[in-house]
């Protein structure tokens, strides 16, 4: 396994985007788990107990990935690895940022995977 792991933890996210993300609600202390599809859909991510919006705590900010060179809206740990001598590599799990984000960051449009 990549990184020397024996079993993949679905909340890890080091070698691939984590299928699940969790956070503890500051208002009520409840642990909330969200699936990747819900996170990248762009809607509100509400606490299951009190209804507080947890989007800011759960939803990652798009970054320019050091592995692929493209902007990724749901990055994994490979996005932070130091640049290597092999140039940009293919990433099958790249997540395209929303059109709203691209409109707010027009210079980053050149780094979006076609």
C-alpha cells in the first residue's frame, strides 16, 4: 500500500482523497461525519444534532496540487508533497473546483484539469 499503510482508513486522506470527513460541532459537541459526495456538492453541511452549518470546518479549500499541477477542490495529502524532478503526474482523483470559485479566482482557470 502507498505510504506503508496496511489498512486504508476512510478518513485519512494522505494518499487519496478521504471518502469521509468528520468534525465536532463547537455548539453542541456532537461528532458529525460527512461523505465526499455531500461535501463537494456545495450545499450546507449541517450538524445532525443542532443544525449548525459546519461547511467551513469540513469543506477543504481548493489548492494547486504539487503532484499533478492542477487545481483540486478536494485535495489529498499528495497535494502537499514537495515538487519532484519527474514533472507533473497524472491524478485520476482530481476534483474540479466549482464555477463560482473559478469566477472568483480567474487566474487559476489555467490550472484546471481539462
